[in-house]
C-alpha cells in the first residue's frame, strides 16, 4: 500500500511538471516583450530614429546610440548607424546574456529564439505577423550559434530584414544577443 501511495504521488508530481513545461512551450511571449519587439521592428522603417536615445560613440563611419525601447531582461540595447559608401544602414542590438555559464547562455539563447518566434506583432495593415526560421542548435566546442529569423511580410522595406539570435563565446565568457538588421546579399560584400 505504501508503495502505491508513493507511486501515485510521484506520478502526480511528474504530471504537474510535464503539464507546466507543455504550456510554457506553447504560451505566447510576455506582453512586455511583444510590445517592445513590435516597436523595434516597426521602427526599422525609419532606421530606428524614433526610438534612438543618447549618442554613445562616434567614429568616422559608425555611430552608436542607446535605444529608447528596451527588451525586458536586456543588459543593454544599442542602435548602430553606418556611414560608409558601401553601407548606410542601421541595426539594433540587445545583449540578453553576458556571463561565464555556458548552460545558462544556451538556455537564454533557446528561450530567446522561442520568444521571438512566438511573438505576434500587429502590422501596419492590422494583420498579425511573425518571425519564421529554425533554431540552430549550439555546440560548446564550436563557441558560436546563430539563428536567423525572417519576417513573414510582403512589405518591400522588410524584404531582407532579419532577426538574428546569436550565442558566442569561449570557456569563460558567453554572450547572447538579439540583432535586427537588413541582411546583406553575399554578392554585395
């Protein structure tokens, strides 16, 4: 009898954990994340100028600014503008993890890819849009993983626009970033 009670309690606990993990994987990203993501993505149309904060640095061909829109949990969010003959674009980057724990960096990386893909944004025509793409599985020995997600819209301005979730580092220093920018054609480089 004692074994049956123990087994029943174990099954109940296991069912609760599995049930919670299932819902965690299908529930949408938190509203704060969705709202910030939508503002950042829509502002790409204006080269992020309406969400641009204070200037951080200025070099010959590059300027960096703080972003007035921050993703929840981000360590820092920066807008970078390029001023060269080949590149006059702007990009947005949020540093989502910086530390020495590889397993934690992988957890943040995978979670961030899921959040970006699950985020529903309201487009200019009031339709719902999402990012599409497949997770690149990280391998510690490589020290780098990069998942590229494209926006599912017909808008020509966003034709080469991507979200890149990047995990990079080495044994003692790992970083996870989320980047929004125009993906350059390999032939242009």
